[in-house]
C-alpha cells in the first residue's frame, strides 16, 4: 500500500471549522472567548509561534491579547501579570510562552495560572486530571496527535506505540493519553529517550512511532519496521544554501529515507505543528464554555 501523508494543515482546518458553531453559541450570549499570551524576551521561534496564535484567533473572531515584556522582567512582575489575567473576565485562556528567561521559575509561573484558564494544559491540576482520564484542558501538541490519529482512522488499540522523547510537553503526556481507556487509546506504550540502550531495537517494535527528541533527522529507516505509522513532532532548522532563508525546517525523522517504510507519515512542516495551534483554539473555547457554566 502506498504511503499516506497525514495532512495536519487540513485536519487543523477541520478542527477550526467545527469550533465555529460553538463560538457562535457563545457570541449569542455575549461571550467572546478570550486568549491572553504573555511573551517574555526576543526568542525568534517564540515570536513566530505567538504571531500564529494571534492570526488563528483573528480567523475565528476570538478576543486576543498579546503582552510582550523585556527579558529583564522580574518573576514577581510576571506573576503579577498572570494574576491580573486570572481576574480578567474577558480572558478565558492564559498562556505564558516558553521558554522564559533563566532567572524566572517557570513552574512558579505555571502554578499561578488558574487551572480553568490553563489552556496549555501544564498546571499540575490539569496534568493530574489528564492522568486520571478526566482532563478537559489537555496539552495542545499531545491532543493534536490524538486528533491526527483519529481523523486518519488509525486506531492505537492493542498496538505498540514507541515514543522517542520524554519531555513534559510531549513525551510524557502523549504516553499517558495513549494508554488511557479511550477511543484513541488502549495502546501498549514504550517511552524511549537519549539514555535508552539499543534504541533501534526498541523503535523497530513500533506499530506507531512518535518522534519528539529534538534532533534533526535522527530516526532513520533502519530503525523502523515496515508499515509503521510515523508521527514526527520535531521542528529543527538545518542549513540549506538552496533556499532564500539559508535554512529549511526538518523533523526528527529522516522523511525521505523513511517514507517508503511508513504506512502513514506526518510531514515537517505541515503535520503536527498546525494541530498544536488549533487545539489551543479548542481549549480556549472549552475554557470559555466551562467558566460560563455552559458545558
């Protein structure tokens, strides 16, 4: 069977389309879902991501606020901004863009965000509810991966999923989600990482491989079995003099080398990335509904 490319752009578009009647129902009650993003410093990738979030809010007619602060901001000042957003009735979702400067305790900031407005799904309350299978505000990238599998008719039930990467943002939460008793769950999950021995032997067992290790084109064809489903979370810049910018974006998987091995594969860009932002929009709408007692 020919390899199928999982089109994250189209699936993300479908997610946004399904949000529109929910947003309209809120607007009928004079409720405009509101998202506030706090950006500290000048990290180029963060700035690009924040602009994309703003554009997504604009397309869906959501209330969007971006608060930009210099990297010298104190932790106390940043926490005060978050506390102000917690108290703002027009804001239903709060996101402090990561990474923050090294002098700021990111966990302390996360703990300040009201769990009901934690649209990143990073507050310990929401992480705990996710582990219990009761989470409403799920981490955006892992939830986006679930949606990609669901919309591509890929059922992980009983299959071996190997996740390469153990971050709190992707690796750990997607492992927890895929082992749940859920429609897109019931998998046998292995989490591998940089300290795993015989990594290639582990990845060769995968029916579904999720690459989130942050190393460009790390996963090679000889590390996979035939007909594997590949979900590539990585976004890495590598030099490429043939492009106008002098670089190109690649994933953690050697896309060209692994393409023939896969039954399904996500491209980079255009795979998981668009889903992350669409799931953030969904979380913002969900938060608005819950805060207003409508779900």
